[in-house]
């Protein structure tokens, strides 16, 4: 059974057709990547999956249940999202303890003390972080708290929206390795959105490439590493990910 199945997803914001006829399936326990330039529609797909954007059409099935625009409370325990900006996703006047306790209170889950301590241990932060505020944490520590908050309800699926792009390069690998270890140990399913092909190749088995709201290609990480994508747009993204090259940049084209 697929953990996620998406067929013919369309999302519009007024006259802007942000996502056009997007379809893919993600197996339980798989890590699936969506890559593309800024504005390609990848984060919009993620927000539709998360139930944060109700204005979509198409068919969506998550964990064997067909999803509509409104989601039952249990959905939000099973599917959690980690956002790009760890500072913006945490309330500046709430301690780490309160940020982690709030989802438990919303879902009526007891044993908060043990769950909070376990969540902080899972993201390699100690109990000493419980009563700190976001401004007292580094960027990497804030993102670990955001991951702990997502994990505290024991979800089956994590939706990751550029989870390391706001972090220093030296911290990015630590957070990615943490996520990979959590997925392996907890049996999680990931959908990871990124503009960084290196990040997606490190984290995912399969990749969907988006351009101008469409999925133009789906390929394995093995194919990506071998440099054998089918679409010219994907090959261009691959060239760009290897660093600036004047000759290659002169050949770049606009695709729409």
C-alpha cells in the first residue's frame, strides 16, 4: 500500500496556476524528493498534502484514506510538517517545553513529561533545553526543536519543506543525518522538498522534478547520480548544482 497517492493535483491562486496535473505515489517507509526552482510549485504540493491549502482539485489518498479539503484531527497526528524557517515556525514567546506540550494538549495525549523528554532525546537535545526560548537557541537547535515537535505525536509521515536551507552549511549535514537516522529507526515516510539536488540525492530514493507547476520527470537517485536524466530541464538543474561554470551558464535556457 502506498503511504501517499496523488493524482491530477491542480492548485490555483487567482489567475496563477501554481500546480498543474501533478501525480505521484510514495511507498510506506520511502523518502521521496521534489526538486525545482523557486516558484516551480513544489512547496505548494507539500502544503496541499499537509492540509494547509484547501484550494485544490484532484485525488489524494494518504495512509489508505481518501482526503478531502477538510482533514480529521487524527490526520494531523499521522502527518506532520517541518518548515523551512525554524525561527519563524516557533512562537518567540513560548519555551521549548510549551511548544512541545501544545500538540499533546490539542490531541488529548497524556504522559507529556515522558514524551517531551523522549522527543528532545531523539533530536539529540538534552532536558536542559526544555525551558529555553527560540532566541536562546542556534539555528540548528531551533530546527531540531521543530523536528521534535513534529515527532512528538508519533506520526507516520513527515513532510519536509527545505528543512536545512535556512541553516549554515556546517549545520546542514548534521540535521540531514539526524533526519535520515530518525527515518530509519522510526520507519517514517518522507516527502522532501528542496531546490538543492545534492540534498535530495543524499536523502531520497526517488525524485520528482517540477517546472512551472508541472512534474516534468520522475527518476531514481541512481539515475540522477549517473547524470542520465531524460529531460533537458533536469540536466540543467544538475549542471547548476555543480557550481558556477561560465560556459554552462551561457547555455542555460528558460523552460515554461
